[in-house]
């Protein structure tokens, strides 16, 4: 069995989905190379803490993955908006629209769902995405 890659968001998202589907409240994995802690709560969503190794101290960043609510084309900004898209990372509030899913001529807005720092784009612009595909990563600010 190979070691878990703590930097791979797709692996973390898959673990989180499996925990949620199984009704498990959380998971903690510790090994010499790092530590992973996933806590699933009904009211607060999912929190993921990762650390690379014990010598770096407790440098874990709480983050959440924003997933596609349905299948369609992933748009980072409104197609009619000017090309000026905010650079990453940038702050977002829980109600901010951070992208869209386009199905034909219909646009479904994607809200951040939590306040924090929008750090990474996890899907290609204008890519065909499926339900639950990871789109963005938002880190909780301390």
C-alpha cells in the first residue's frame, strides 16, 4: 500500500467524500512524513488540517474544497464580464459568487460557502466538470 500524498487535493476530497458517505465524523492519520486530520460536521461543513512533518510544527492549514453542484462547463467568471478576473489568492465571504457552471445558456452561480482565502483553482477554465468535482480551495484565515 502506498503512502497518502498530503498535498493532493483530489485524494483529500475523495477521503472526505468517503467519510461523509459512511457517516463517519472524522479521521486522523499520523506518520513520520506528515499528519492529516479531517473533521466532518453537519453544521460547519468539512475541515481538513494537513501538516508536512512534525519538525515544521503545527503548520496545518484548515481548508475546504468547493465542489461542482452539477455537471456542466466550469466558468471562473461571468461570460459577459470583462476579462479582468481577480488574481489568486484573494479574500472571499461565504456568500460571494466565485464561479459558475454553464449548461447551455443557463449559468448556475457557485458561492464560496465559507469566508476565507480563495487560494487555488482546482479545475481548468471552461472544462467539462461532473457533480462533486473539486473546483476551488478556500483556506480559513486565522
